């Protein structure tokens, strides 16, 4: 039988108001609750009669208590010595032995009233001169273990950064030392990041035998410690849960502790939805090769889709890879073979210079993984033809043309296929972007590495043009100019494309617009209709008129500032759905390597007529 993770929520993370928190739990069908404070008063400071009233209120709403998030041992081992500042949730940490003993015994009573066997404990607050091993001489800790054992209460040790036991090595040693006396792990995953632990498969495997309780919360980044709802920060819980679920040995709890102070209810709801997705949604596993500019767009798209997870990255530039791995919270593979040997990776996402795409893809296919490559995938049609001779390569290689997932582009294609334009009379594609000199100092400015600007900036417009008019083209010509020093690729280009029916159109490429990226637009006019889309990346519908509808529509041109558009997110979702065997209406827009071959041949034809 598969082990299960039961979801619980810390009551005061929802609201300080008991009734409001309970209402949220009932509405969202959460069956378990964790108790720490109510109305800003710590539960261990409640009178026993008041505890019974709280328990009755929970029972009335069919809520069960997963654990008492007690403050036990979040106090000072020595009454004298340095006092540190921390949030102790309205609990006084300066106690003598008698007071500590009373709290231990009272907490047992409280746990019994709530009908839970789980009680969180800490390891004493840090003080000058104290080390982690000083916990082992604490008579109160041993007393707690003894009394909890008698009462059949399970002490769950949290890895709290302000306490003696927080680092993974100390945590494991302590759990091993007191495991036979009933001590188990209350693993706050975010705390492991705070103390600099590497939360990888090894740590997860080592902790799994002790873990009976998880705390999940998220932060903006490793540098900016602001708390955000689960899934909105940098901690890669998808990867963590994928590694954890197969190795846990029993049913456990995972409790949401957002620490978000503004709109706590919404933050908790967002976190709950994400946690449900983590536990219930199957995911396709990706690894990225190449940690350059575009890889961050891929990483974000994978992060934003609950059906996808990023496992790791490799780049020959080790500093880039290290930075990317840290930012995305993934494994930094030491070499490509290290990545390819990872059995958990299903899709290898290639974000490297153009000339390397096929070579890397061949190695990926050889180990029976799926290829997702940035465009163009090939800058040589003969090389692509050779690659496509292998059926496994042809059937398992996808190329990123994210603009096809933009709604305006899909509407354009749909109108064309329905014959709304009539006989084509004119078309125009414009790319007016800004690229500074630094952009071309690396491989982007070398013909043998990038292939030229048609393979780089213009390929999305060319692909759309051929999708619509590919079987109607007759002949082409191309003028190009390189206006900056030190670059081999064109900054300005203009192609004229003649159709078999006598119509013609043009493709304009300009990478010297001053200030910012201006537009990427596509216009088509025929005997029955006209339509234009633009925006930074063909993501804005501007104008359409069709005789069949007798209605002109001019749009405000809603757009986004990102030149890559927002199609990556939809593309990743669509590909992951396909891998997972789920139907998706957008799957017809996925581009395989064989679909790119006409595009590569067309670009070669343009350069051959320049």
C-alpha cells in the first residue's frame, strides 16, 4: 500500500481568529490542523479547561489535530548567558528547571485532550559557548523523552536555526542517538536552506527513516528572505517531494506554515493548492543543458506548471551552472554524462549555442530520453536530414517555437485554415528589436556558431510564414547588412518573397532599434480579409476584417514586455501533458524536428540569394 502524506495547516498561519481559521479549514476540506497559538496566545499557556473548549470546537467541525506545535526546548539551556532575539510565539524562554518540567507535563495533557500523539520539540536556544552536543547533557531533554515515552507521545524534533540542532549533520546524529527512545523528525525543509544545507537526494534519503512530520514554507530567494506562498519562491518542492515520496516508510503529515503576514488567508489558500498539486499531480521531469539567457525562461516555465519539474542543469561554464542551480534549486551536474545517467530525468531541454543542438540531442536519444531543444535545432539542412533518418530521433525531438502558443498566432492560423483571407495579395513580417554590441561578442556574433540572424531572431516569423504560405512560395531574395564592428551576422535584413499566384511580401529584420525592443509583427491581406498581430513577440492582436463577418475589429493591442512572449509556459505544459498521456488541445502546435526542416531549407535559400 502506498504511503500517504496527510495535509495539515497551522491554525494561526490562517488567522489569529479561531473561528475564521476553522471556517477556512472546513471550506477547503482540510481535515487536520496543527495547534501553536490561538488569538496570539501559545497553547501551552492556556488553562486546561480552555484547551478542552478549543478541542470541542475543532471536534464540532470534524477537525483532527495532527500535532501540537509546542515551544518545548525553544528555551535557554542556561539561565545565565547571552539572550538571542527570535520569534517565540508569545512564549517566555527564560525558565528554571521546575518551570520546564511543568511545561513538559502540561504539554502531554494538552496532546491527550486534542487526541494527538505528535508534539514538536526543539533543542534549546543557541547561546555563547554552547555547541550542538550540549543537548546531550541536558537532563530536561532526557526527562522529556522519558515522560513522552510513558504517555505514548512522539517527540518530533525540529531543525530550528536559532537552536542548537539545525544543521543536517547534527540533526541526523541527534535523531540516531535518541531514535530508540522515540525521537523522530519534524523536518522544516526551508530551515535546512536557511542554515546552508544541500537539500538533495542523499539528505532526503538519510532523513526519510526519521521523518514523521514536514513543515513547508517558501521564500523569494536565497538572498531575499521574504516569505511567499508555497510555490512562489525559490525552493523546488516538486523535486523534493518526488525524491521523498518513494523513500518514506509510513504515513506522515505535511503542514503548511506560510509565515506570510499580508493576506494570510489567500497565502494559505495558494499554498494549499500548490501542496495538493505536489502530492497528487504526476510530473514530467526535465533537466536543462546550457545556463545562458534563454534557460531562465525555460526554468520559469517549468516552475509555473504543476505537471512539470526541473531536476538539474549542466553547462560547461561551471560558474554559470552553479549560479543557475542555486537560483533554481536543482542539481548541478558535473558533466553531460552525469545528467544523461540520471534515471529520473525524462526530458533534456537544450539551451546551448545553435551549432551544438544536434550533437547533444544525439546523446540524449541514445539513452532513451526525450529532446526539447531551443530553435533552430540545426543550422544545416543536411545535418538535420541525417538526424531524421533515425526514427527514434525523429519521433522524440521537439523544438521550441513558443509563439505558436500565443492566442493571437493561433487565431491567425485558424482564420487562414478556414479560408477567411481568400486569395493572398500581400504579407509582411517585421522584427524591430534592439541588441547591443555585447550580445554579439560571444557565439551569437559568429556565423559558424549561430548561423546568422535569420536562424536566431527571424526564425519564428519565418516558421509562421511557411506554416501559412510554404506551399505557395515561388522565389526569394535577401539583402543584409552588418553595421556593427566585430560581428559576422547581419544587423539589418530584408527579404522579398514571391508567391506562385503573383502576390508577394517581405520580411524585415532590424536589430539596431534604439532604446528597446519595439515589435515583432505579422500582417496578411487577401481578397476577403486582412489581419495583423504584433507586440514584442507576436502576442498582440491588433486588427482583423473579414468579408464573411462584415465586421471590422480593431484591438487595443494588449501585450507583454517580454520579447520571448509567454508561450514557453503553455508549451511546457503541453509537452508534459503529452509525455504523461494526457490530452491537450495545444498538442497540434508542438513542433518536431522534422517540422523544422522546411524552415532550415528556406533560410538557406534566403542566404543563398543574398
